[in-house]
C-alpha cells in the first residue's frame, strides 16, 4: 500500500516536464492520475509543448505502475475543455483528492515592446488557467470534505524579473490566489499552497533559451544565480515537494509558499 493508495490526482501541463514527473511519482506511491495538457503547439510562446504521444505514453507508464490513468487534451484557457476533463475524471474515479495546477508558460519581453497578445496569453494561461481548473475541481473536493490544491508559481511569484513583467505579474497573481483560496476553502478541509522553483531542467527551459538565441546554462549564468552550485533544479526535485505537500505529513500546511530555489531568493 502506497502513501496515496485510493487517491486521485488531477495534473495540468502533465505531458512532460514538472507535471509528468509529479504524475509518475504520485502513481508510484499509489495514486490514480488524471493528466490534462494542451498537447499541441500554441501560438505563443514559440517553443515545443507537450504532444499527444507524450500524453499517451504517460498513461501507459502510470498503468505500468499498477495505477489507473485518464488523459485529456485541452487548453486551460478553455473552460469547456476544462469542464470536460474534470467530468471525465469524476466519471472514471469519482473524486479529485489532489490538484496540481502546473500548466504555464514563460517568455521574455521588454515592457515597451510587449504586445497585447503576449500579455494576454501570459496572464490567461498562468493565472486564469488555474482559476478555470480550480473552480471546476473544487465542488468535488467540497462534496468529499477534503482536498489539496498545489499551485506551481515561481521564484518570480516572490520577486521581480528583468524583461518578465507579464510573467512576474501572472505568478504574483497565482501567489495571491493561493492565499485567498486557502482562506475560503479551509472550512471545507481543503488545503491550498504554492511552490516557487528556480529554473527547472525541462523542455521549456531549453525552448526559452533557444528563443533568446542562447543556452539554458548561459541564461542561468546571466541571472541573479542560485547560491548552491547548480544552474537549475530537476523535475524530480519539484515532484518530491509536490508529494510532500499533497501528503498527510503536511496535513496542517495551508496558505503557505514553498521555495525550491537553490538559495536564489537569499541574494
């Protein structure tokens, strides 16, 4: 019996990167997985997103671990797609115990040249997206009388970032939603927390660097920098934090921000 046997986790942005790592670790510990991902290229930013093959292979890996899995493709900005994915999850598993709001984008843009489309995409995916998903999942948590919501913010949800005003605004907004939801949902025994990683070794990291005509390592070296001698953390590090926060060892943790920054914010 694993720690999460009998639990269901709904994870956005699950096809690869941090979402996939969290899904697989939760499955190894006994959870059934509902994986939601856009699973196609979108107009902005211009780096590689997860695809349908990755989403399908995640399902196969979860099932190989002995757990059940459902997958759904859709954009977190699309309320209809979100509702359909939530309904599919409830039909398959009857509940949602853990929600990991992981889907998000990042891109650099100077304030005086940022377009409306760039601003809107960033805010809609990173901030409205978690709102869309959470408001559809929460009624099922309230009915069950329990739940855990983990919002994947960023170190930029606790500080500023050069040429990242739209990204920073979206991640500070997600930190604020975490605080507000923790207050609102505590009477229903639903915990809400946010995590704040430094750079993570994901396909987004590679794609973002390519858009800048650089490499991930060069961008890490140009940034404020981690205190520990690593350019970034791994997806497994994020997954380990998600698992701890989702579990009973964190049963009285809510409304809090958890930093996974290799010391970056101490500068």
